[in-house]
């Protein structure tokens, strides 16, 4: 039994929002209140710890992360640079150390942010610095990739290779592949990159856990695929999984899940099934997000719509029949519209068939048509959003979406309409650091203060309490775990973090350097620097 006292505890429990002590046993919170009261309840051997006025919060949850990719990418080249030349310099350094024929992998480039170019990169850039190695670099959005000639050759990509469904092989005026691959075309190369083993993935995830604990994360909603699920189950079986994981399954596995009768919520307090994840469109960066109107300066392009609302509804119906909720990636206003149309049909279907109204989600909700802004709340659909995207994308959004950006990354609009928010990062697209996400949510500014003191579309700002709720109680609700996670309350799981500063008293810019001084999961200290 543990008694943490002399603390500044924000419980996020509306009935008892503040306390100074918490009593913990058996992985759960026994009671919350003051020291004197809790000492009368405590029995047996009690480990007492004076928190010396430090702030305690419920453990934070990243409601959208790709844990396999994030963990593996920790060892890859960081390509998130201000210029293409700096990215190439980092690739050249790795190439010098690589064995001939060894794959060189990196992640994070964003040509829209490169101050010296702004065009999609080419294989020739990489060929000059890595002539003896295949190179494959994924974009920050994970919706584009950059490969050199060696990698293209290994993938058998030639001038005659057709574009795959929902993908584009960028070509020059002669029809030759340039090395830039969009959406499903990425798989042509990624499929020939040697796959890591289950053990390698499990080890990488285990090694990534301390990184996440330091960021204050005690739980995640994972959106990687089958191999990640196997690795997570392996860690769990070995007693090494020390994060709460709500595991979403890919749409291509729906038929298998349906045949097995797999249901949302199946599992335990460590690892349980979430929703079926589908993709409606691409992303802003490579101009593949599906839009009603063309991209500014790219008047023939309205993005890529993977399916319409009718086709999505058929998947939704099949999932609902066995008790699986849906969650769908939608960035562009057209994509979000089609998802909402499908969900409207789904709600009618659930009612007609006497099925439960499950907690369906839209992942990203990045830009909406004004007519669609209230529909998530009306349909009781969770707005699973990533505030850290806004400062990263604001320049590109203004440039390519123009006035449509008024309803981009519009958390306040969704909250005011009554939609439930669940916040995440989409890591490794962005850092999973939730404090950076909180800063973005309350300031709508970058770390350097741009675009202004007021922030980008400042009417969409949230209060810190509202944003924090989306990383705790909102994320718990979205994962069907609101009765055990997201609060410091009696009988909730003992997942909490300790901060050296009062998060509600500091200047918002202090959020950018904030981290957990201690992190507890299931009543045990995973990180303890106090």
C-alpha cells in the first residue's frame, strides 16, 4: 500500500476535483482526499511518500499513435530538417557507416517546410550520396516516401509500372519515376525492405516505453497493424507491457474479426481491442487529402478519396453486426463528409437492428465543410484529433486550403457543438509528447512564437483544462475505459504522473519543456526522479 501526501492533485473527477493525498493498493486507487483521512483507512505496511507540494495528474493517454513505427523510427535517420541539404547531409553520414547493400532508412521530411525548395525530392539527390545502398525515407505525414534508384530497382519500379489503386508514382516529363511515392505507391518499395522480426519489434516497443513515461504517457491507442498486435501480446505475456494499450485493428482484418466474433473491448486492463480502422483519404502534405474544391495552386487536384460513404457503410455494417466500433482516417473536407454520411447510415442501422450505439470515431477531422461541423456531435462520434498537427501544418494549410483553414484543426468548434474530444499525436508523424500537444491546443503557436502572439485562428484555442481532459477522460471514453482510466478516483487504475510545477499556474510556453518527474502505472513507479 502506498500513501502519497502533501501533493497538489488534480483528479479530473468532477465530484472531487482537487485533493492533497491518494492511497494506492493492488494496482488501484483506494481513496483520494487528505492525509489524515486516508491514514485512518490505510492498513498493513504502508509506504508513505511526501510529495513536497508537487503536482499529480492522471496518467496521460495518446489517443492516436503508431507504436511499432514510433519505436522502430527511434533508430532511424531524423529527416525533419529545415532544408533538403541538411536532410541529405544526415543521410550521407549514415551511408558512410553502412555496409554495401544495407538499407538506409529515415523518417520525417516535409518538402513544404524546406526553406530552399518546396518541391518533392528526387532519387537523384540520394543517388549522389548513397550510390551503394538502397535508401527509403518516409515523409513526416507517412503518406509519401522518397527512394533512390537502387531502392526503385529492387522494387522493380520502371517507366511501365502502373500507379497502384489510391497511389501515385511521381514521374518526370519522360514518364520515368522520380523517386517520390504517394500513398499506396509507398508499399511498392516498403514491401521489399527487410521486415523486422517479432522479437525486434517487441524489443523496440519495450525500449520505447521509458521515452513515453518521461513524456507523462501511461496509455496509448495504437493504430499499427497485425505484427504490432503480435508484438504487444508477446510483451504482455512476458509481463513487459507497462502501458495501457487500446489496440485498433485494420480494415483488411475485418472479415477475420467478423468470423471470429471479435468484439470491441475484448482483452484486459493492459491490452484490449478498440475499433476497426479504415482510411478515407490521404494527407495535406502530399495533396492527397480528399477535398470538395481543388488545392490552391494545384487546380486539377482534389486529393484521393479511397471510397465513398456507401462503401464505407458496408464495412461499418459488417463490423456493427459483431460489436466492433469503427474509426476512420479523414483529413479533407470531402473525406470527412463521406465518413459522416456513412456514420449517419450506421446509426440508423444500429437502431433498426437493435444493436448498441458504439463509440465510433473519426481520426484527425482536419478540415470540415461548414455544413458538417455540427454532425460529429449530432451523431455522437468521437473527434479523435491531434493538436500538435496545427502548428506543423498551419503554413501548408493556409497555402493550399486558404480560407477553408478557418475550420481546420477546429477543436473549439467541435467542443462547442458538443462532440467529445480525444487527443493524440499520430507519432511518429509528430512527437508523442502530450505537453507539446497541450501547448498547441492552448496557444495555436509554434515553439518560436509564430505566427503571432494570438496564434493561428485563435478562436479555436482551448483552455488547459479542456485540452487536458482530451488526453485523459476523453481518451478513456473513446477506448471504452472511462470507468477505470482518465481520473484519480476511487477504484480507478493507479496510473498517474508527478510534475515539478503546477501545470495550471505556469506560462503556456513552459509546457514545451515540461516532463514527468515520476510516472506510475498500475501502482508501480515506472519512472521516479524525485
